[in-house]
């Protein structure tokens, strides 16, 4: 298969996946829609699909449907954590490796970055950069543990990384409850971030879009060049295709597996964007945009998730 056909196949496969997802969603919406007759259910389904497909970009009212630029910028802001997550998966899956430590990585990255934003004063330009890098490096370091256990003792990285989530979660809960929480508040949260830790918005229209979006696009280009134009990228892809062949060809398979796990988690949990920091199933962003941001713990169905919420300046 030529390169042109591979690209065409990837595009068609992606479009088919989206189409199938929409068809399944349409069926489920129709089955759960209000109405006694088929026509009423069909009308309700059409309204729901309109809100799903058109609502995110257009404001619908009695006067008609108008394009809302702020909604577009909010969507672009929401893309930032997804882009970085895709980059991390790209590196790790290319080496045919897996990791379930995303939730713990998000909590540790948020906690580390937040502590740098609160307790480490420095120049305004360096503070956001150092905070985001500190969060990414902390996650990369902790995720070396399942990678080393996999390569040295053949321990399942799936189980190890999954259990690591709980260790990180309860350690952060202990530190926040015991030492780092602002006792003057009525809930568990950190002290306010320093003024120098903010990330400037890309467009000043009240949206969450920051310069993190530009950084994310630049990182996509860099990862593409790394994976397809460097020796390290070729080694990662070759190990993913045929690990035995790569080993007998003289490639350091264990070293590459460890580094791919660490680097991928670092990419996944380094997200320079404003807003709120949530677990892996929701949009996640850097806590460094506003000095009024705080770390809050919320408890959901036997689990606690850490998020950084932004409070409007008075």
C-alpha cells in the first residue's frame, strides 16, 4: 500500500468511525426520546441532534441561528488536553506498550504544578514554563516504576499502573488535608497562586483559549518529526512492529520501552492551557493561567478527583 493510499485509508476509517458513532447515538436518542408516536420521537431526536452538532458553534434562539466565535474558541481550548493525550498515546502505542496510570498522572501533574505556582516565586515568564515542566517531569518519574517492573521482572504494566493511581490519589489527599490546605477556607483547597504563574489568553474574548493551543500544535509537528525523521523514532516504531526482530538487530528494547513509557506520560500530563484540571475522562488543563486559581478536592463514587478551579477576580 502506497503512502497516499495509507493516508486515504486513515481518513476514510476515521470518517466511518464518526459516522457509526453518530448512528448509534441517534438510535439511543430515539429510543429514549419523549413522545407517544413515531413522529414525535423523530422530532425530539432531530432536535437533540441539532443541539449536538450545531449547538457547540451556533447560538440558536427565536431570532434565528447565529455563529458564536466564543464557542469556537472554547472548543479549541478543550482540544488542548486531547491533543497532548493523543501525542502521548502515539509514542506509547508505537512501541506497542500500554499504561493505565493516566488518572494518577493527572492528579500528580496538577498537584506538582499547583505547588510550584503557590510556593516557588520566580519571574513571570519562567514561572508558567517551570510549573508545567515540573508537573510533566514528576509524572514521567513516577511512571518509570511500572516500566522498570515490566522490563526487569515482567510485571504487568496494566495492573501496576492501575494500582499506582490509588497510591498517588491517597498520598495527595494526605498532604492536602494535613499540610498544604488553606485552613481559612471552608473546603479543601490550596493557597492562591502567585501573580507570576498566569498564562496569558490567546484571544481576549472571555474564552479559555490560551497560548497553550499554539504550543499544542507545535508539539504535534515536533512529535511527527521525532517519530518519522529520527533514529529514536524509528527504533520505537520498529519495536512496536516486531520486538524480537528489533532485539536481534541490536536495538536496546528494554531501554526504549522504559523511555517511551516515561516520555509518553510526560506529554500526557504537560498541558499548558487555562481552565479546570479534571481526571482523564474530562477536559484537563494547566492550572497556571490565573493567580486566583485553587486546588480543590471533590469526591465522586468512592474516588476523589482533583481539580483546579478558576475564581473570577473581584
